[in-house]
C-alpha cells in the first residue's frame, strides 16, 4: 500500500520571481514575449519615421535623467587607459540620432569608440558620432565586443517587456569593471497591452545576484550596477 503524501509545513514557498533561475524569460512568461513583439514593431516604425520626441537628446539631458555623469566617467577611463593605448568603449542603447555619442566623440576624439543600438535605421540619418550602429531588438542583437560604459535613456531597456532578458544581455556586454546605467522605470497598474506588470525590484535583485552582482542601485526607475572583475557565476 502506497504511503500517503505528507506536506512538509516547514518547507519555504519561494516567491514567483525565483522561477527566473535557469529559464528563459519568454518561456517563464510567454505573455511578455507577445507584448514585447508588439512594442518592438511599434518602436521600429517610430525609428524609421523619426517620430521619437527624444530622438536628438543631448548628453546633458541624458545625464540629468540617469543621474550619472557619462562624460566624466568616460574621461576618467580615457586617462586610465592612456598608457595602455586602449580606447574607451561606450554603448548607447536606444541612441536615436547619436547626438549624445557625437558630443562624447567631439570631446574625447579617437580615445573613445562608440556604438549605438536602434530598432530600425532611419532613412537619411547620418548617425554622426556613432562608430558602430547595432540594429535590432536588444534581446536578439549580439555585439562583437564588450563595453566600459553602457547606458540607456528612454530606449531599449525601457521599451521592452523582456526586462530581465535585457538586463542580463547588458551584463554579458559589459567588460569586467564596466558600468551600466539603465532607465527601466518599472511599470505600475494597467499595462498598454493589458492589465499586467513588469518584473519588480526583487526579481531584478535576484537576477543580478545570479550573475554575480551583489551591489546595485535602483532609484527613480534608473538601475545602476558595475560588473565585478571576478569570474561571474553560472
């Protein structure tokens, strides 16, 4: 006779966000992938038609929103790399016309290499200041190099439903010691595609810890963290 199953009352019930471990976000929450596809299509259309109000945001405007001095950080790295003959690499996720990157290039010249991500290329846009233009969805693009500074203002990490996947992508694209400053503004209440919410701060903390990042800040919807120099777990 089979023994009856006994539920162990002492067993902890882990919160839902722990289900992120070892599972792609699209598999864990397929509805996010569906909503994300709709956002990507809409964003790509806006890029092609140059409809974003913030398409040519200045470096100062971006720094003010993110609460992070991108120019000073890049300049400090330039000074550190000068003896090694290396260029500082900066990636703007959702670079618009590349205005902010152009400002960085004008100040630091060949000592800085820039890359910008857009969903779709805007016809006749020159993207001045962008050394390498990456085109596509952040969850699918694969840069050929890693970066010292990655930032996103009103771009790829904000206009995506696959927030966890996007953050993990950024972690993998950072050099050891590299810094990421991302506008993610967690949504509350009814969603544009239905009554849903993005991941919460606890889930963000969990996925960062899974990637070896124990220290981060999340203020006013801006996530900032540094990739550790030691080898990441997993």
